[in-house]
C-alpha cells in the first residue's frame, strides 16, 4: 500500500477533527478525567488496532493519551493510517 501524497493526507485530515500532521505522522492527543479512564481508552484503541491489523504508537502520561499513526513499511502515511484514525475517532473519539 503506497504512501499518500501530502495533498491526500491534508484532504483526509479535514475529515478527522483533532488529528494533525506532525513529523510525518498523523497525531492526536486525547485528555481524560484521570489515568484509569485514559487506560480504558487505550484498551479500546488496542481492539480497533487488532481488528485492522495495523498498530500505532500510543503514549500515556497520566490522563493524556497521544496516538501517532504512520506506516513504517511505506515510510509515510497510508490509507491504513487514515482508516485507523477514523475508527479510533468513531469508537473512542468522545474524549477531548
């Protein structure tokens, strides 16, 4: 699956509120009430990632979870990353 062009990534991000392009990855930070709520969110994201067989980088610091998506095999952002971000937002995106 080839990497998307900059224009394709920009167009996709217009449909993904909260997601940004940062250092060659699409990234979003979520904020929760506390660590337990944040950790529960990570479990939901893991389920989505397993369904798609596509895994992102997840960083957790107390009530903050940052997700970074890119396709390492393609050295860029692919439609897999866009779909993963979309599903995370649909399933788990009610956090700020």
